[in-house]
């Protein structure tokens, strides 16, 4: 039996061997591997409930927060494709990347909610907008979902589709300094080998 090379295996192994060890520290939030994994599973269930299926794109505009980290497991484990967008870009670049990638769901950190709200009219293909934190009443009335609220009410079970190591994991966009940003397609195998290569380099240095 062959196991596909995928970074998803790193979390599965950690959850099995070190469930009670601290995995995430984000300001006042502390999560063990078990707690972190359950949050990822619940977000996977939410995404499937929202209609996200294998091959669909889910975009994120966020710095290095726990919610951003959760996306790197919750999105790929349902076979969807993560589109992490550089939050330092301008609104026009946000709109272009979201449209170009074909994102079905867009998740946004509190610092960029108003920027994305201003360009929503340019994003007719996006089905759902999610505030990772800082959702205001006006944005809620405009149809935004609150990440922690839907996460808290979600089950921890979801449908795992078959995933091969050649399936697409993420689309990472260039900064677009000389032209429009270009999407770089990363497979599960690409990402796995990059991580392993980095660990080997660290161990030998």
C-alpha cells in the first residue's frame, strides 16, 4: 500500500503521537495538536457545508495567525485548493488574484475586511466571504460569515475524498512587480518534498 506524499501527513502523525503537546501559540491562544486538529476538521466540515468540493479554490488574506495556519490543513484535506494571498498587496491585486484563481470562498483577517468589502462588487463568482475575526454588524448584515461562530457550531466529521500526491494543494501568486501576479501551482508532493528538504538542510547545518 502506497501513502501519497502530502504535508497533511505531518499533522496526522503529530495528532497520533503527541495529542497533548502544545502545537500553536497565537498571542493568548494556546492549542495542543489534538485541539488544533479538531479545529481543522470542523473548518473542513464547514467548507463542505458551504459547497466547497475537491478542486475548488479557497482564498485567504491574512498574516501568520492560527486561522491562517488552520487553512493549510482544513482546505487541502477536503481536496480543495488553498490560495494564500499576500496581505501587503493593494485592493486591485486582491480583486485580480481572487478572480483569476476562481476562488469560491474568501477568508479575510480583520485588518483587510473593509478593503475586501469595497471590491466585493468585482467578485461575482465568490459564493461566501468569511471574517476570520473582527466582524462588525454592518458586515454581518452584508452577508459576511464569522469564522469562530460557524466553527463552534460545526461537527468534527467531514467527507475525505481520495487525494493523490499529484493533486493541487495551493496556488501561490507572485508579487506582480513587473506585470500582473502569476499563479504558481504547488502539488501535495511538491509541498511535502519542500518541507522535508528544509528539515534535512536544518539538521545538517
